[in-house]
C-alpha cells in the first residue's frame, strides 16, 4: 500500500498511459521497441503523449494537426541526430544491433521531454566501448535537457562515474 507522488500528483491514481504526460520517461532492461517499425516511427511513438488533437481533427487534417506533426518530426529529427541515429532513421529496428536499439529506446523516452528519466539497466549487454559512450551520453542528456536521471544499474563503474548521488539496495 502507499502512494507514488511525482511533481505533486499521485501516479497510482492515473491510468498507465497518462504517466508519460506527467513528465516521466523510461527505458526498459529488455528493449521494448516495435521491431517492424523504423527507427523514426519508434521514436515518434514516444511523442504521442505531448499531442492533443483528436480523431476528428486528424481526419480533417486541421492546421493544429499539421503543426503537431511538424513538431513531432522536428523533435524526432533532433534526437536522432543527437544520438547518432540519423543514418539509420529509415531502418526497421529489427535490423539493428542491440546497442543501437538501446539508443533508439532512449530517443523514444527523450522525445516526450521528461522531467524524470528512468533508465533500467541501460548498460546490460553492452561492451566496454559502448558503456563508456553511454556514460558520456547520460551526462550530456542530463546537462542538455536539465532532466533528472534515475539509473538502475549493476555496472558499478558506470554508476560511480555518472552519478551525483548513489543509493545501494
């Protein structure tokens, strides 16, 4: 029993699909992407919580829909460039390496502009070079987007090098 309060709101009182709109982004320990969709399509899905037009506006292709779509496209493109994914933007996710899929998932979480980014074992399955690149990327994301990062990780070298505060459980 209990509650989970974020930014003054009880998250347990919200439906699961509304939590991302509260300002929380996350990645999964086991990558959870849409394998048949392209990198761009997977990242765009993450921006859905920031759109507000409904069925009829979309059916009629109103100006608000076009503006939202342009915003989704712009933010997606920016993140693909930042994460070095622009070269594989039109590639189906199922054709990518595990490390690249992890970056796609990170881009999908970031496109929603979270205040809190939950990273569940992002270094799992990565080699030493990829882990070091991940460290730099996490620090860059934290500083560039002014987002709080909650990292759950077994790779202690990464934890110690990237964290401002560590809680061991």
